[in-house]
């Protein structure tokens, strides 16, 4: 029998258990973990470096990084945000470094630092960590007076435990979602988020490793215009949500980089519906639109007439990409500015500001990925992270229908939810023993 059972020994579970114990050291707390190891995702996170949070401290601003949860998280972030996460780790002797793009990592650049911190804390606070304890049943004993305050029975493959309060932090686990569904919760169907785009196209063949800032827009492919529009409507997605500006990286398989990953997150549902067959339109020079650029190209033609186009450094673009787009505009390696026709110039302006690529499938982004979907946010009280359907049951982390773009925001969702649930649980148990 425990005061609190935390379901799942991942990021949110550990953070929640530590905060409950810290607020009330008398409480008996257990973490049930199905695996033989805990915190396995933390271990591999951020390419082994653990991108633990993001240096965005404004609740409204940070919430804009969550395609699912944007509205609901503003309040929770007012209570607990990135600055609090930093303070938590700093208090425990872990310095977090902020990189130029805002991502925060432990100064050791090792996720093991975060794991060691959590394990030391659970040890210090007397929290029981029960591994190899796959949960197969969650039962509410409400109304059964013989059970007193112990209103939850949690069945694992080995034992059955009872608890006064439970914190469900099982991440994207389909079995637990199914149990919650049977208990009356709505589960938004899971689909992958944070992936890279598979593209086979001559223009990017042989130039992998090229990285540049670009404006990228998801558009329907020639064959699925109708389906695309219907999906936009179905998920209430604005076409502006499917446009992003940021670093784009050309890979062996297609395109990656923050600009692409951002689109994969905002488009997670609609792209799944389209079976990952769609197109993207890229403006490689986001400061220009097509007509403006054409005028600029005409001026270059007049001034630099004798120069070879391929060798002109006309814009701030990687050389290999420039070469590839020049070729795509039907301009040869030796053509000089003075030699080319108006049509070729127009082609070049089009390639530079609006080249279209067909995307055919997706690949996993190895540094970070999440699942969009989970417990419907309408069924959670965001002041406490308690279920509106089952009092005494709390959620934290990826189990709920919240996910973010890459950059440390997914962990912040786990830390914030776990902290708030922990405060609410402790308050209940401390004041109503
Ligand atoms: C490769 C990779 C890298 C990532 N890198 C980053 C990053 O750098 N920054 C970032 O912000 N986010 C990152 N993420 C996302 C981040 O890891 C998750 O959002 C976060 O771990 C969610 O925490 P959680 O506690 O909700 O779930 P999890 O960390 O997944 O923990 C859930 C735990 O519950 C256990 N569990 C599940 N079912 C049961 C059951 N039936 N019985 C008992 N236990 C169960 C699981 O085994 C697991 O230990 C990454 C994800 C991946 C996959």
C-alpha cells in the first residue's frame, strides 16, 4: 500500500515523484516501471546529450511551440516554466548551458548527468522504484468503504498495489491508453511527430550536408488537392500553420533541420492522413518574393554581364545549392549573365523563391521524436493535472495529447505537468490525510 503510485519510470514520473516526496517526505511513494531500466528515453535524448529545456521564459511565447497543447499550457507555464527547471537542476549542482538557438543541455553534455540526479534524489527521498513491473490493470475502488482511503488498485504482471492517488506518466504507451479508454477517457489516436521528409529529386542529389535558412510551405501534391483541403478542415489547421522559416538541411534521403521538423509537428495529423505524400514549396531566399528577385536578377545581368552565372556569388546561398538551382533553371555551367534569355532568368527566380519538391514518405529524426495524440485535453483540469473523469488520478508527460517541436519543449511539458500534479497530490494528501 502506498500513498502515491507513479505509473511509469520516465521523465515525468521521476520528476513528479521527487516533487511529491520533497513537499511531504512522510508520504509512501512508488514508481512502477515495466522495463528493466528506468529513464531510457532520457538516456537517448538529444543525441545522448539530453536537451533538457529551452531558454524561452515567457509562458505565452513558449506555449507557441506546442502544436497540441498551445492553449492549455499557457496557465501551467505561468506556474512552472523553463526558469524553474533550470533552478531545479542548479539546486542539485547541475549547470545547464544555453546554446545559440536556445536549447539547454547539461554542461557535461551527457544525459547520464540527468539520470544520476534523478536516481540520487529518489534514493535520498526513499521513493521505491519497482522495475520489471508492467502495469496491466488500473481499477478505481471508489465507493468501496472497506478499502478506506486506498481508492486505486494497480495490477502489474507480478503484484497488485493500492494507492490513495495515482500519477499516470506512461508516455506514449498504447496499452495504458487502452486501459484509460476503458475507464471512460477519450484517447486521441496517436500519430508520429518530429520526422524528416523523404525526397528524391535531382536538385538535391549529391549536395547532402548543405544547410541554409529557408521558408518552407506544405502544399498538396497534384493528385491529392481535395483530400488535403478536407484534412485541413477536419483538423482545423490554418494554411499558415503549415509554413515555417528556419534552417533546412539536405540529407541523403531528403530534407531535415529545424524548419522541416517544425512542419512535421504542425502537420503531424494531416500528413498522416495524406499517407506522407504531399509537396513542399521552398523559398531559398526568404527576403525576396519572385517579382522582386527577378528585378534583382535583371540588374545583375546588366552589371555582371561577362561573369559566369555559376561562379557569381550573387546571394547568401551555399555554393552547391546555387549550382543546383542554376542547373534546374536550364542554365549551363558556362553560361554568362549576358547570354541568358528572359525565360531562363524567370526560371531562376522561380527556382530560388518557389521550388516545389514532392515528398514521398518520412524518416525518423534520431535526436528526438514524439507521438501526437493521447488523453483528450478536455478531460484534464490544467490547474492540477487531475482527470475530470476520475478524481485522484493525475497525468503528466506525453500520455496526454500534448507534443512540441524539437528543442527541449517536450521535456518541459513533462516537467511542468509533473510539478503541478505533484503539488496538487501533496496538497490533497497533506490536508486530507
Ligand atoms: C530518441 C528521442 C530523443 C528525444 N530527445 C528529446 C530532447 O532532447 N528534448 C526533449 O525535450 N524531448 C526529447 N524527446 C522526447 C521526450 O523524451 C519525451 O517527450 C519524454 O520522455 C516524455 O516523458 P514521459 O515521462 O511522458 O514518457 P517516457 O519518458 O516515455 O516515460 C514513460 C515510462 O513509462 C513506462 N511505461 C510505459 N508503459 C508502462 C506500463 N504498462 N507499465 C509500466 N511502465 C510503463 C515506459 O517504459 C517509460 O519508462 C526525445 C524522444 C526520443 C524518442
